C-alpha cells in the first residue's frame, strides 16, 4: 500500500472520528480544503500623511493654531487692561449677554472650560458685581447667572477695545482670506463642540469615531 493511500486512509479515519455522521462528499470537501495554500494576510496599508513644506500638515496646523490662540490672549490682556478684565472674563460676560440667564454649567460648557476653572471665573465676576447669581427655579441644585447693570456697562465699554483686538488679529488677512478662514474655523468649531458636549465620558478611540461621523 503506497504512502499516499495510507495518508488518505488515516486522514479519513481522523475526520470520521470527529464527524461520525459526515458523508464521503463531506470528507472530500474537507480534504480538498486542507490542500489549499493558506491565504496570506495583506499588510495593512498606512495612510500616507499629507505634508506641507515637508512637514506633516496636522503638525503645522496644530502648532500655528496654538501659537495664534496664545497671541490672542496676549493681545487681549493688553486691550482689556483698562477694564481690569481678562479675555476669559470678557467672554463669560458676552456669553451671558448672548444666552440670557444660563446656568453656571451651561456657561462653562459654552466656553469649553474645566468645571473648576469656570466656577472660579464666575466667582470673580460675581465678586466684581458684574454678574448676579440666583437659584434655578426648575432645579434648586443649580444656579443661574445674569448681567448686572455694572456688568452691562463694563461689557459695552469693552467693545471698542475688542474691535481693536479683532483688527490686530485678523486684518493681516485679505477680505477673501477672512471669509475662507471664518468658514473653515466655524466648521471645525461646530464639529468639535458637538463632540465635546455629547462625549465627555468616551474613550479617545470612540471620540475619534464620533468626530468622523460629525464630518459626514
């Protein structure tokens, strides 16, 4: 008896022990499947990074965006020095004017601050008598805030300085560049703010997937 026949009989024996109700046709299919060469897994292709002047473009954007943001706060500190406000405090006052009487939580989320940092900003504005704090009628565990008369006047007094800040920051761009920049930054802001509000407890992988879905 040739070695190949012995191998076939032994294979049939092992198959029959594991599959006592299988037919000869089942064995034949199993035997043929065993003879097929294993498929080689295709290597996962890594997405080619988009470059800008030889540097990964996301790195370029992140670095420039971070520096411009910090310079905005640097200039803001100077233009608001007469009002004894910083840029965060001005934005909180402006946020209250735009939303009416928000809860402290709503106001803090609007400005994407850590809760503890936002509470400190609100405390300072209340202490400066620019904001009034009062209980939420619907939820006594929450507090709402509103502008005081002094807060309204202070905010109005800040606007000429803030217009100056806007000119310093964005007038180096042409009108067409400003329009394009406004469109892109608003789009990015909407995508990330939606993700921020709905996914504070999500892992980074889930957050990344959520942001991709928001882009569709």
